[in-house]
């Protein structure tokens, strides 16, 4: 398996750790030789918070091609926003790229979620990466801007606890107003609020999808 990571690095590390723990929990790891080969390519790619051009995508294409050159069976991208370009990027490589949009939709359906707050980059939210039948509540313009800045600051290591509190406060406001859950549709938010109640982590969803492929490699 190939992992396109670095967007950001902490999220990639959390994804890898959670995946290893899930493999251990499955009970099939009897020695170190039982672990699958996992190649992580942590790339210095631009943040996808603002306008995205073809120039911004070049590091992602390069990173995917590097993974593809190793002959990986499939690739996962530990970033939500980049999945806006899933189809375009898939054309650049041989190995199938796991589609997080499909995995998130399955997760929401399985949980029976009818109205969840979605927090992510402005691109993820406004371009409706997860536009599943109107069941997602979008933050208002001010909240979207504050959340975008929280992503940037957290990834840069700037006053990280403050970024967590900003994010948590916005989520709590919507939960108090009737949202059933919060879809953490940015892997930075999945790091910030890891394990908090009423949240759906897209890192956890990605781990679930990878585990399904390990059990049934023919799954898309």
C-alpha cells in the first residue's frame, strides 16, 4: 500500500498509528513479518485552503507517481481536500487511489446520520466534496474563516491549544443547536479532536476503508 501524506505530517502519522493498531487488534499479526508493506510518501505540498491551481497539484501528482513506481497495489491520500481532484489524479497513476468520498458516504449511511456539521477547508465545504443529499450542515462565513485559519496555524505549530479550542467551540455551538454529529472533513481537525464524542473522524474512516481492502482486496 502507498500513502500520500504530509498534508499535514501529524495527520499522516496518526493515520499510520491507527492503522497499525487496527491490524494488531484484528489478531492476525503473529510476528513483524505479518505486517503489510506500507510506503509513506510525506510530501512538502502546498496547503489547499485557498484557490487551487494546476501548479498547486503538481507536487501531489509527483508524489503519487513516486508511490506508483514502487508497484504498490493501491494508494490512499491522507487529506480530504485533494479528493476534489480524485478523478484527475487517478489518470496519472496505474495503482487505484482509494476514494475517501465513497468511504465517508458509507460511514454516514451506516451510522444513520441525518444532519451533521461538516468542518474542513473552505474548498472541501463550499465545493461540496461530501455533498450527500443535504444531510450536512455548513459553518457560516465567519466560522469557515476561523476554521481555515485554525488549520493553517495548527499545521504550523502556532498556539496549537488555541486552535483546538476555536474548533471545539464552533462544533459545540452547532451540536447544541441540533447537529447530531460533526464530520471532521480535514485531517488536521481529526488530529485536533481525535476521540472526542459526537465526531466522525475522516482518518478513522480512511483506516476502516483500508482494513476492508486488506480483508477483501477486490473492493474498490
